[in-house]
């Protein structure tokens, strides 16, 4: 099934949001809800980069480990990490131990601190209040012109592991677009929240 599906609680959800309790909670409470602070955007950007090539469920289940390892994703603290921290993180089984992604997380913290206006403001400039709505998961794109533009801008400022697909996943996760299916119970809640309608 690629359209919204009724759960045992009688609520219709995007089909991916029903597979495990972890996904149900993430789908219902977080995915697509507007994130407007720099630290929140930085955390999700890092997690999306770590997810590349892996299951999102793997990242969700290691999220608290990531938060502990990266000081709650405080960009100022992560920007101060050095070679010893990289080696410490490479030995930390609570996270995904990928050197390139760890180094990118540190580089992205530094880039976020240097970004004129901040990461949240930069990301939200690429939000589209008129983005289309979807009834079927097969119609949801992997990237858009807006995500290509966001990725290009972030790369220009020194960000790593941020291609158009990762940028679009960030936009979906942080409410810059509403890609909950129209039949999903969260769709209207996100559409009416303080996010896209404020643009």
C-alpha cells in the first residue's frame, strides 16, 4: 500500500509511519512539524547525513547515542571537536561509526556558526508554502528544485554530505514542506501549524 493506511487506533497514517512503534511516534509527533531553531535544524541535518545509505530506523534507535556523543548537537560545542574527538566517536558503538560522516558533522557545525543569518533562516528561505500535496507515496519526489537550491547554498558555505536528496529529507522532516499524505491524520495538523502558513 502506498496511500494512507488505517492503524489499529483508527487513525490513517502515511504507510511508512506504521511499521514499528519507533516510526509511529516519529511520524505522529515529529516528522513534518516545523523546526525553526538553528540547533534543531543542525541536529536533523546531521542525522539525515548519517542516514545516507542506511535505514532511518537505525538512526532513530541510535538517536540518544548521537545526542550524547555530539553534546546535544550544540553547534558551538561540536565545532570545537578535534582529532581526539573523532577517534573517540569512531570507537562509540552508540552511533554510526563512519569517519567521513563524523568529520562532516564537525565541519557542518563550524559552517553553521559561520552561516550569515543562521542555519534555520537559511533553510526556511527555501520553504515553499505552495508545494504540492500528495495522496500516494509513489508521487512524493526524492528532491525538488528548492532542495537543489538549498543544497547548493549550504555547500557554498562549506557544508558536507548535503546533496539535493538529503536537503529534501531535511525539508520534509522539519516542516519546510508538508509531505504527509493528504489522507494522513497529521496532514491537516501540520498544514495548520506555525510553519508554512507563516511564510
